[in-house]
C-alpha cells in the first residue's frame, strides 16, 4: 500500500478524533513535507536511510521534528493495524539537533509595569488573572468570570479557546491534569472583583 493510500483510506479517518488544532497541524505537515517525498512510496519501502536523508534537508529543526512526528505516527499506526510487518520507527532515527530554548520571563518589575499599563483598560481583569496564574494562551482566552470564585479567588481552568483555520474553537483542557483549580493571589482577587 502506498503511503498516500494509507493517508486517504485510514489515517484521515483516525485524525477526525483529534483536536481540530492538532488535525490542522497534521494535515499541514502531511501536505507540505511528508506527501511530496513519501506519498508515492510503498509503506514497506520507507527505510531509516530515506527518513534521515529527508530530515537532513529541513532548514529548521522544528519543522523537521513536526514532520517526523506525523510520519512516525502514520508508520506506527500502519504497523499496529497490520499494514507493515516491521515498524521502522522503532529503529534509531537521527533527528536534527534542537536548539536550546530558554523562555524569556518577565521580571517582577516588568510584570508590575505591564499590569499598571492596563489600569482601567477593558482587559485589565483578564490580564491580572492570566499573569497571576501563568496560564497557557488558550487557557487564558478560555477563562470565564463564572470560573472565578470571587470570595476565595479560586479559579477553575476548564476550557481553552483557539483560533484554528480561520475560526474560533472552544476546546477542553489539553490534558486531564490541565483541568484544575488555581488560587489567585489575594491582591489579584481583590483587583479582579473590583474591576468586574
């Protein structure tokens, strides 16, 4: 079976169960990186040398890793579903080196100035909640006032909002542990209740 046929006949149906943002990312990686190189190859003919040569041609290690994640999952599913006898992904594949990522964090002073800059703004309360709870962007967009107990400051993080393929999507938390209750610091709880 060709990888293109596997994509069309089996894998696309599997992807329907995934979060929309994940599915759109997989489709993009397939269309831009995987299909042009491997789409017309037989599943059983895709080998470690082919994969490593392909990965070495990427300008960005991040793009290579994303494309490899899609191809790897396709090959693993093909083996699991009986289309491949040997799962080539279990062999050692050399990936491009990933650059060291060190996130830039705001200092306490920078955070204070940012919050002061939003004083009286329509987004002031949202920024206070988002800054104090260190939420993922999608989680911050998904916080609703009903999620905050104004007496205790306990905030229930239970949804996210994403912009996917030109429209807004409300999604459940990314993982089971992401659905959680977080306490706002006392100053934040007072500030939020006075703004809302």
